[in-house]
């Protein structure tokens, strides 16, 4: 088996679903705290699949993690669990330090102790895969080259600082203890099951609900967008063939300014589900107060993973964004389940 943490969230959930599509795949133990961002509805199709064992719990719980490892003897851990939203980290950074730093520390320590007791063959095969972000590298100007794996860490938000701290712990556990780790730093994901606090799903749902489409500042901040199933395939490659102690950047070669992304979503919706008054959804675009410390540009140079492991993304932004909009149109039940009371409270706090 493999142990996945945070597998009820956006990327972890997609990863679990993708992995178990293969009838010969190993089983998954899925440890998730089910914070506001965790959603078992994403995993509904696995309800009767014995290869998926869901455990409701915290990566920071030493007793629980120790028992899980002993009982299920995974050959790898993939750590997706995190607090992941930059805006929430600005309002309340404590949870980010708790889960992203202390939680990763606990997971590393429990895993190291488990790994130490494995027999030689299992010890050599074991992997701890830490899932991280391009935000640890800081912000680029328009003319800077894209981030490579050797860029210095310059995190600017409480979120990215906490992820940077976790990356450093993972690195140190390799160098000091020889603990077998790989780290991946990925750009912005989008696709099915994305919680609608993030730009793309927020804009799709707000558009359909006749609400404003909030653009922070001038909307010219650039992100490098990657369809989530491409991120999942990259993680599988790194888990299978990645070199221990290495980090791999993962990206979509799809740099877009936020305003362009929002206009693209509006055009797709204009075609697939025109407004009753036949005007464009772009009429709902509203410029709002900027995010404090807003990073101007992220861009990933994903040549190392292509060169060394042969991975490259399969979706273009055009194909991926169309699939994503269509998915939100086709899945009103999943959406209804996530836009609950606590989601409304967040929207009220952030946008009013
Ligand atoms: P998400 O917020 O959608 O999901 C996080 C999941 O982790 C949720 O299911 C939540 O319940 C769970 N969780 C939170 N705290 C936990 C804890 N203490 N113990 C156990 N489970 C806990 O996040 P996501 O967008 O799926 O991101 C997954 C990982 O990928 C994160 O580590 C994030 O930093 C990283 N990442 C995300 C992106 C992106 O664009 N979303 C890009 C690069 C890297
Ligand atoms: O780069 C990878 C990171 O991408 C991940 O590590 C994070 O977990 C993930 O949340 C994401 O961070 P961003 O801050 O880039 O994503 P978000 O969707 O929150 O915002 C994308 C851009 O859109 C960003 O420049 C802020 C802007 N934005 C966002 C929201 C929610 C708006 O203009 N308006 C909004 O309402």
C-alpha cells in the first residue's frame, strides 16, 4: 500500500481517483483531517472499493500516524496535507504553521522511526514524497527567467513561508538521517473538485450565480497553470523514478495573467451557458482591493523533470480550462455540498 495524506482535498483527491483507476494499482490509505477543504464527496466513487482505506485524522497526531504505519506497512508516503489558501494564511497564519510545519515535522519523525525498523529490502524501496509549491521561490519580474530547482527560497506569504519551512525539514531529514525523500514544487493547479475559494472555481461559480468576479489589484499578476491530472501523473513519475534527495519543478508552461484567465472563463461560459440577457459574463468583472504582499509572477521551468524522467504535461490551457468549466456545469451536487455555511462565512469575510 501507499499512504496518502490530504487525499480528500483538491489535488490529493484527484491523485487518489487517478491512482485507483488502474485495476492493478496498490491500495491507498488516505489520512485526512477533513478541514473545510477536505471533502469525502470527491471520493464517493470509491465507497465500495476495498483498495481505499480512509482514516479521519491529523498528520500532526503522533500516536495515530505511528499506529497507521505499523498496521498498514506502506512502501511510500505522499504528503499532500496542508493548509493551502494564501488569503486564509493572511487572515489566520497559525493553522498554516501548525499543519504545514509542525504536521510535516511529525509525519517525518513518525515515518523515519517506521523506516528505521524496516528490513533492508523494504528500507531501500521506501519513499517519502513531499508535495510543495512554486510559491516558495518568491515573485518574478516580467523579464526574469522561470524558477528552476536551484532558485533561492524567498517566500512572501505566511502560506509560502510555511511550505518553505516544510521543504527545508524534508531536505534536512535526507541530509542528516539519510531518510529517502523526494520533493516536488508545482505551479497553480486547476480542474475538477477544486474548492471554490481559489480563483478559477470561484469565478466559474460566481459567474453562474450572477455575482461579481473579483479581480485583485490590476489583474496583471501571472500564474503558470497546470491541469490537475498532469500534476498527478508527474507525481507518479517522480515517485517511481525520482532520485532521492532531489527536488523536481512541475509546471504547465502556461503563463497567464489573472485577467486573461477570467476573460477566458467568461467566453467559455458565454458559449456553453449564455446569460439570460445575452450579455457576456465579463460584465460581472469587478476590480477589488489587492491581496497584501501579492506576488506578481510565478513561472516554472519544468525542463529537469522532462529531461530526467521524461514527464511533460498533456493538457494545454485551452483544453484544460474547457474541461474544467464543463465539469462545474455537470456537477451541481458536488458544488452544493461544498458551498455550505462555512464557505459563505469565508466569502463574507474576504470580499465584504
Ligand atoms: P486543499 O486545501 O484542497 O486540500 C488539503 C487537504 O489536506 C484537505 O483535504 C484537508 O482536509 C487536508 N488537511 C489539512 N490539514 C490536515 C492535517 N493537519 N492533517 C491531515 N489532513 C489535513 O489543497 P490542494 O490544493 O489539494 O493542495 C495539496 C498540496 O499541494 C498542498 O500541500 C499544497 O501546498 C500543494 N500545492 C497546491 C497547488 C495548487 O494549485 N492547489 C499547487 C502546488 C502545490
Ligand atoms: O502557485 C501554486 C499555488 O497556487 C499553490 O501553492 C496554492 O496552494 C494555491 O492556492 C495557488 O495559490 P494562488 O494564490 O496563486 O491561487 P489563487 O487561486 O488564490 O489565486 C490565483 C491568482 O488570482 C492570484 O494572483 C490571486 C488572484 N485572485 C484570487 C482570488 C481568490 C483574484 O484576483 N481574485 C480572487 O478572488
